[in-house]
C-alpha cells in the first residue's frame, strides 16, 4: 500500500449509510431511518436474548425484567426532536 492509498475504516453498514446521506434526506426521513435501525438492532438483541434463555433453560423467575418505556414512531420523533432543542 502506498502513502496515497488509505484503507477505509468504515464498515459496510457505515458505507451504505454514507451513500444514503450523500443524497440528502429530510429531518423526518432521518428520524425514520434512525427508528428503523433502532428497531432492527432491538429485534436482533431480543432474538439473541431469547436464544440464551432457551440454551440455559431459564425461567421467568430467573430473569429480572427492568421497566422499559416503549415509544411509537410518532412518540419517538417527538422525544427526539425535543432533545435536539
């Protein structure tokens, strides 16, 4: 590798998002994209958690469930927009 060649340090996901953002998106679209990404990764975390619970044969009594606030997309947008002020 020469001095003029730089190995990219972005993941495939980051590169894809950079391509999306290079076209410019509205604030509403950006909030929607963040919502979709958050939902996707939350679902993946839930799947992995369920797998661990099944593998270890845990019961509800073995697990502590914290109180979690679940937002609808509209509530999320409102909360996000309020946090940006």
